[in-house]
């Protein structure tokens, strides 16, 4: 590029670059991998803390740094908080208490700042500031020249089944595949020879390419952060695949280093083409050396005011809930004669279903536990080419459960025939099936119905199939995984499950184990609706597996030796609850004794009524569903809604989550919590040293906390930390979604999943002695970090005195709720018909 006279200083600097730092490629790549999004491909879409990279800092400090470095919005806007205050959503007494606790003698000064003072907008984020000089100084937009080609190549290389032709690759890696194409193709990805020669003739290093582009080594790290965070979706996906290659069924080798090298080559090529090779490296006239990209962001008064408002919003919700929990009796409130017992996932969507079951049958007893039910394994459906993980993501199972005898034959979809892509076959199909498709689409608008295109939770496993649960030989293995569990391994998992929820005696004749999943149509984020504890898959297989273990005579004999005696007449029955359709499928019913079969028939009638009531409760937030109809009519409308092609909100998923209660059911059985709470059963009386509690919190913190924080950040910044509206999304290679056909992958949640969400951090309430809880959370640094750094709030209910203790600054201190009165629920069904917004905690009769 020809230089104007005003560019002389830049030219001089280019000839004598400042070498103020040493570029460490390995360290910079490690930092990039740490801060890039960690959302896995669509089939493994599991919720996680969006700001995971900052989790070693306090929540508000992390929010400040994430905002100042990357430009994320990490809270509501100031005027939004003030509007909530005027509308009564934020309690004035709570706000005053928080200001007083944080500012002491400066209360009046800060009260005025919080309520009415204006503040200067924050400075521009650091990210992008170095590469922005291509536009400012050399008047070229490299992103618009490079990204469309880069994204299409990445999508083609990583494609998992959309493309008819696979990307030619020898399996050696991304750059090797690109080199092979360059050597053997008549055309090239590059328009000038230099970049192509660098790829083919040299062992490209990032540092050498940056010297061509930037020259000043002090800017290398900042430049790479700018470059990769110009498309964090694709870069983050590459880091996930690099770290977990098994997340792709059709395996592809790729590293972040390869992506950066190729992108740098494309940038060099774009500059050579645009300026006809006459351009200088980017040594911008910066006002001094830019600050380190990851240095702490200075704290301002605005940061402090936003933190105060966020605390006030959260405690305005927490306070009445804690007051209501503190008032609940815990002794003598549960049935003595039990009609049945039910084990459910802790999922907040199950909260209302359990409430309806208990209201219809006061003699039943329900429990909550993570929906993989303590059995970790991979599952391989019959005729499948691969297997899937059905346990929490961090766990690496050593076991495989295989399905045999499946009678499920899925209907074929003619449009997916390979002949539709042939020259002649494509023309014939478009003239025949194409016309019929238009007719079917028009009919589906008015009469939604299920089709092979939908994702149904009931298809995960055939109800009539058999599972290889019992390991019969040490040699019974596949791909290094043990097929099934030994009797001792079964007994250990059964003991852990029953002990963790406090179900060690007084068993009912039938104990149901309910996994859950969700049916979706036309929704690429379907995995986010299934069970998070099962890695985004239905929990049906887990329910059947744990029931097999608990019904096995030898397992019961081992359990009896450990003090858990299950009566001979007690039988465990697996089931799956589809939370979108509010339907249930039961497994292995034929094994029930005649007496239990009769009981099961009576219990099924209770479940059917509860499902209809649950559908009506959910429908109050559905704009196109008439909630004033009888529950059975509403239930039919909800089921039709679940298969509607034009419905962008198949269900609200976790959109109202805010609580996790770990304790006996009596703490919340008589409370209406509006589907906002995860419910994990736990009995302090059989866990004096916190052994079971450690297992619960070790899972609840990352799973429930991850769900909560992904909803939180996707709500406050739906464009950068969320996925925006799902309406313009295109599925890219079956691994992610993007706007248009060549945009960046969108991490986080679409707006249709977070519209009704209130961004409050989760409050975990534990029924146990404070000293036991403190000792428990201190045992593992990863668990301690969640609470000590305030990513989750923690309160303990003393099991004997019912006093409340709030965890703050590393210790527990007494907490006295300001809320003195809890409203009683007189007619919940009427509320469901008239109220669409969040409801307060209510006392149930």
C-alpha cells in the first residue's frame, strides 16, 4: 500500500520495531483456549458457566474484567434495575441493608448514587483494539475478506453429515488436509502465490506469520486475541474438539494452532490481493503500548453500583423463600403408610410435577436426585455405529450398556434419500415429493403432528428391548469398556443412591424411578432440553439400569449386609417423563407381581391427572395456549404444540431456575416455588460427616450452577454470550448454529429460551449443621470455588433449631429474614389461568 506523507512515523516504526516482550506461542495458545467459549457440538449441548475462565475470581470482579476485556454485558442495565425498584421487584429494605453492609458510614452518599446518579459510560473493551487499526490506518476490513471463506472451509472440514461429499482428509489434521487439496487441485484457496508458498514450502510458525502481519512482537498476543475473538464461536468449537475429539462421531483432527496458522495465511493473502503486495505490517500509531489484554480492569463507581443492584435483586427473591423454608415443620409431615415412592431428577421442571402428584395422592413420597441415578456408563443402541455418554460430562465412564432385541423401526424420510442429491434423482424428487412437501407443510400449520424429523425422548431406547446390565465375564469388553456391571459394582451404586437421598428404610410396595427427556421439532438445541446429568440425553436407560440393580436378589442381599433391607415385595419400576409433552412411558411392567400390577394401575391414574395439571401450569406462559380450558384440553394443546414446526418455544426448559434445595422433602413440600427450584433429597441424620453431601454438592454446583449461569449470561447479553433469536439460525455441519450461511457459530442460548428468565444467581439451601457443610465444601477446591467466589449463594438451615446461616467471606453467619408473612395459595389453578409472570413463594394447605 502506498504511504502518504502522514504515515512517515509509522514507516519509521515499521523499520525499527519495538521488541518489548517475548512471544511465547504455547502460553498464548493456552490462554486463548482458556478464555474461548466451551460449548460442545449440538448433540452434546450441556449447560455450563459461560464465564468459566474467570471462575477463580469473585463473581463481581470477574464480571468487571469480562466486561472491560471482552465487551460482554454481564448485568442488567442501570435503568432496568431502577425500574424494577420502582415496580416493587426490588425490596427497598433489602437494598438499604446491602448498601449499609457494603458502605457503612457512607450509606447516604451511596444511596444517592445507587438511586439517582448518572455515570459516564464504560470505555471501549480491549478486545479488537489492535486489529481495528487495519481499518483505521490501512482502510481494509480483513474480517469481511477472510471470514466467509474461513468459516465455509471449517464447516466443510468438521461437517457431521449435512454435506453429500466429505472433506478429503488423510486423517493427519486440518493443515495437512488443506495442503493436500492445494497440491492436487486445479484451483486454490489463495489468490496470490506468497501465502500458498508459505503453506506448502515452509513449516509455518505463528510467530513468523505474525512478523509479516504485525512485526512488533509486543503486539502478537493482543493481535491473536483480537483475531480469535472476532469469531469466538468457531474458535471455541475448535478448542473443544481438540480437547475432546470423541465429541465428533465422524472424527476430525484439528487444533487451535492450525486454525490460527491458516487464518493468518488467509489474512496475508487478502492483503497481498488488496494492495498488490505493497503493504506494511500493522505497527499502529498507538498512544503508548496497549495494556496487557488480560490485565485487571480498574474498578469504577458504576461497577460498584451495578453490584449493589444485583445483590438487591437477588436477595429480594431469596429473603421470602428462606423465610418460608424456615417456617416449615420437618417432623410428622410425611405419610406413614406409603402408596408408592418416586425417585425423580432434581431438575427444576420436575418441581411442579412432584407437587401435583403429592397433592393428588397425599400418601405417596417423592425424592429428587441427579437424573443419571448414580450409574455412569456409555449407551449403545442396537444397530448404532457409536455410543453416547449418559452421565455428567466430567465423568469418564468405564462401562458400556448395549441394547439388544429392539423392535423399534423408525420411519424413513424420503427427502433424506441420497438420490435427492443426484442430477436426475434430485430433479424427479423436486417435481414429486417437493410438491407433496408443500401440501404437508401447509397441513402441519393447522394440524401439527409428529414426524421422523422430530426428536422424541421415547426413541432413545426401545421399551421392549433388553439391556446388557450384568457383567458376566472379565473378558466381556468392547473398545476398552466393560460391558455391564458386576454384582459388587451394582450394590455400591445402589447403596450410594439410596443413602444420598435418605431412602434406606420404610420402602413402599412400588418405587418408581423417573428419568426425563424432551421432544422437540425443528429445534437444533434439543439436547439442552434433555437431562443435563445424562450429558444432554434422556434418562430412560439410567432408570431401567438402576431398577434392574435394585431388583436383583444378590444386590439386595449385599445391601442388607450394609443395613439397607429392601422388602421382598418391593419392586422398582423405571419410567421416562417427557417434559415437553407431559407424557410418561413405563419400562418392564410385565415383571410386576399381580398385587403390584394392580397398585400400578391405580398409580398410573394419579400420574395421568398430574401430567394434565402440570401441562396447565406450564401453559400459563404459552401465548397461543388457552389456559382457562380444563386440564385435559390444555394437555392436548400442549402435546400438539410440541410437534409444531413454527413453534420456537417448545417448552421453557430451565428459564425460571433460581434455587436448589438440598434436604428432606418436608422443607418444601408445603410450598409453591413456581418451578424455580432444583430439589435434591438429602437426610442429614444418616450423613453426620457429610460424605453424601460432598457428592451432592460436587455435582450440584457445576450442573445446577452451570445451568443457572448460562441462563443468567445469555439473558443479560444475548448477542455475545447468547445465541440471539433462533429464527434466522442455520445448522452448520450438525455441530452448531449461525446466522446465515457463513456466520460465526453462536454460543449460549437463543432468546426464545431466556425471555422469561430473571437473572439471579442460584441460591443453594442445605439442611445440615453449618460446621458440617463448611467442612464439606472445603474438601475439594473445585467445589469450594463455586461458593467462596460467590458464583453461587449458599444458605444452611440448622436441622434442629431451624436457624438460617448465610455463607459469606469463607464462613457462615446467622441470617434473619426480613419477610414476616407468606401468602397462602387459595386456588392455584385460578392463578395458572390469570398470571403469566413469576409468582411469589406461596404456602400450600
